[in-house]
C-alpha cells in the first residue's frame, strides 16, 4: 500500500500513532442485531452470533439510536442481547501487544474477533481491556469485530447495575469510545501522576508489562505544557520494581515554577513516557485537594475553597425524550459546561452515573471540581430494594479499582463518591480496600453511611420542603422561617441516618449536594414530588411562568442561606442536567432547561441562580411572609467573599412597594479573602397594607448582586 493510502486509512479509522504505539479509534457506525435471552443472566457464552444484522447504530451511543429501530418498547429493555459488528483492517506487521479497549458499555460486555470469543466484562461502568493478539489479523487483512451487550435484568446480582427508581428504561449500549491499542514490549499499562505542589515536583508511577525474555532498557519521560507544548522537564530512569506480578517504574521530576490547576486557572500539563517498545502519555494538573475536619472545609492547593455548583445525572438524561446524540456531541457538552460556569458554578457532582470520558477532559480544561459518584443508590438496610444484595465488599472493590485507574490523572476529579444516599456496610469496606491505590489521597464520600475517616467528606441533602410535599403546613410566618435555623445543616445526612452515640456529631467537611425539592418539568408543570407542594404552598403560581418565578426565587433564598451559613464546604444545586417526564409515568425530579438542545434555561432561573451563587454575595436573613403594620423588626444582612481577593463596597438596603422604592440603610464593607461580615438591619414596617419587596444589593465586578425578600403587610396578623 502506498504511504498516502496508509495515511488515508489512519485518518478514516481515527488513528493516532507515535514511534511505538498506535491507537486506532473504532468509533463510528456499526451494524446491530438483536436476539432474545432467558434466565437470570447471560450465563453461557454463545457458540455463534447472528449472521444477519438488521440495523445500524452509532458507537458511542445507545441501542435506541439505531436505524431502523429494533425495539418499540417505551418502558424498559429486558431479556435481549444487542450485537454490534464492524470490520476494520490493520495495515502493518504484527505487534507484540494488541488490546481492545471499550471505555464503558452496559450491560455485561462480550467481545468476539474473527469468529472467536475474546473475553468479557460483567461490569457496566468501568473499562474493558481485552487481549486480542491471538485473534487479530495484520498486513491489511479484514477483521470482523463483534461486541455484545445484554440488559440489566439479566445481570448476575454480584455486580452493580445502577438501580434508580427515577429511571424506567435502562437502555443498553456501548456508550463510550472503542479503540484498538497496538504497541511493543515492554508495554505501559497504566500511568498515575501524583502532584507534589509543596515541593514543586511530580511523582509518576507507571505500570509496565514485559515478556520474560524482553530486556529492560529503562524509561524516558518528557513533561510539557499542554497548550503551548513548551517542555518543562525531561529525563530517564532504569529503576523498575516487580512485586506481586506487577512491574512499576516510580520516579519524581522537578516542576519549578509550575502553574497550579484550579477552576480559576485550569492549567494543564502532559507527561509522555517511553520504553524500548512503547510510548504512553497522559494529561494532568498540578493541584492538591483535601478535606479539613477542623475547619469543616475542603482545601484546594492548600487553601480553603468553597464549592459552588450543581449535579449531572447522565444515566437519567440517557432516558430523556430529547436526548438524541447530545451526550456525545463535543460542542454541545462544552457549551453545557460553559453555561454552568456562567452561573458562577465551579463544581459538579456527576451523580449516580459516569458520563463519557470526554466529559472529564472538558471539565479539566474549563476548570470544574468533580465529585465523581459511583452508580450505587438505594443500597440501604431496608427501605428501597437494595442493589447490593449479592455484591460483596471485595467484588465492589474491584469495580472501584477499575474506576479509579481510569480517572486518577484528571485534576477535575477531587472526590471519590462511593454511593448516593445509601446506608450499608459494603461501600465503606470496599473503599477502604482501594483507598491506598490513589497516591494523591483524595477524600471519599460514603453517602449517608458513616464517613470512614475524619479526612473524608460527607454529603447532606437538607430538603426542607419534603415534609410539606406529603403532609402538614407551615406557620403563617412561612416555611423558611420555620426551618432555616442553626443545626439544619446536618439534616438528611450521616448525622441523621447513622448518628453517633451521646449526641455527638461527625465533624467531617460537609457538602450540601442536593437541596430545594421544588422541581418543575420543562413545560413548567410540577413533578410527581412537587405537585401538592405547589398547589398548597404556592397556589398563586397557577401558570408555568409564575411557577418558574417561584422556583427561581425560592432556590435563590436557600442557596444564599446555605452559603452565608459558612459551615459547609460546598453547596451544589440539584439538578443541572437530568430528565423531564411530565406525561405518562411522570418523573420525580427535573433539570432547569426549557430547551435542552439549545441549552435555554427556564425563565428567571439564570437571573436568580447567577446572583445567589456570586463569589462575592449578599443575603438578607429575613424569612417572614407576613408582618404587622408599624412593628419594628431587626434582621441580619450577610456579605460573603468566597474569593482570595479583597472585596469592598457598600450594601444598600431598600424597600419597594407598588413601583416606589425607598432607602432603608447603607453600610460599607471591606472583606479579606474568604471573610464574611454581618450587619444588623432595622426596619419599621410601613403602615399601609400590601406586598413589599425588601432588597439588599452590592456591586461585584460591575454587576449588581441582589438578595430579595417579599412579604405582605397586614394591619392584623391572621
């Protein structure tokens, strides 16, 4: 074959090649067939696979994207096997190492090459790496690759399966990249970068696989700035340690004057490694992350840092009616994260499900701190049906290990999250089995179970509206006045679900990563969980527009309170991206879009959310919905500075009624980095009945940031 033909083939296959390693991207349009299966799970390796493939489907993607459609079911995918097939050629001589890597596929992946069974992976959220060398044809011969995935209901109960009562379909598919890795010997099988920012150094630990007769000639390395390509370090080492059948190369490189990675400065580097037979590399950022139980905060690069953010429930979005190919559209995913940044968010919990790996690269580049949550929910003792029924701690630890090895070089990933809202013994035991593998020692979140160490974080979900969604009514003063009091921070977390004896409290840094309980579908209708709430507590919100306004204002009030409280490490809104199911089988929650494809938020949402999450913000701590004319009230006004820069200016308090605004007070403030200041404000309630709006405002970076409270003045409180 001519050189130009070889280049064309590499381009068509999406291939990357360096001196020793060639990675051929096998993404694209694959043939697809479907067969039925019975029994508890797909227990037997089939002797043969379908010869007729009726449809075509994209990889990465899900099986509901195939053309023509193979299924007409609108409820769930059960008792089926989906067979993906494609052909490819490798126009080169045979290499010592040939692996197929499937980043993520569900459920239960089996791989066949040229009619032979290669191997399988029962796990659904972590990569498959399979040796295809015995079956691969080289020198331009055509290879036929078949990958089969089953359905969730046929899985063995010894693996996690992502149970979530808000999902109904559990759509199978190869939902992340597929590639063929060709390289020589010694083969670099994994790289872990360990930034040491205190000493301006980078530790690199590389796992190496080599043949018994292959001589070890050492490893060379080069570290460059990702954007500029400027080399900052290079060197080599011949040291290699073999233990337990694994060979590792462990070295340290000086990184003088390294730029630290943060959401404000997402500066990335790249390290490239070479043996006599292989080249491998990874991106990384120079940053550290830890939790401080004494301060109750997290530390980014050694300094306290407040998390402000949201959640992404990608597996729920997989079932959304308008999803199409958006999760795999790089431009759309980048715009989504950019929209999040515009709302003053610096953090995301990828909640009960992992997105494609490209999402993590985008988060690295745009600067987000990711709480990466393994898809375990409803793993409680009692209550919901457990999804950990047959999963042992040692088996779960194997899944955790594969997950960590795939993510530990991403600077965006700062918290390993073992589960969501679950109380069980399994996840804690499993995470302790693998914790030491992460040499950067990131903190763990163990859901509503007890945190395993003081230096871990814990989640709390203070859904203050939940009781009023079912029974009961607030006082005339209003729900927020009834509930937003000291101590509410620990509500709906480990301190409530697994309390310590004698009334003691866990002192771990606390992240509020769910709150509000005010969800609206994208058409403005309430969800299954909020229908009664809007009918009883907000009867005046009788149109979608009015409900959207109520949602935005109420969310802002709670956000301001949790942030000004100053005793939690982070406040993460739920939910930045999920699903909306307003009609049949009505959904429980929703995100805040009205047009997902064009990333258009609901009315009022951007306005109030951006202000309530402003790095320098303000909060009026006054919650009364009704006040008596002529009475005198006193209330705190908080100014908070989440930045490391000095913030100074003036807090202006005004009262508006029927279009007229009168000044109440003005106070100057001057805050050092991470400081808070509280002013005591006084107000004589006007004598005239009606609706009044109390507003505190500051100016930050040329934009007015407001905290507003609306109340009714009555001559007599009823």
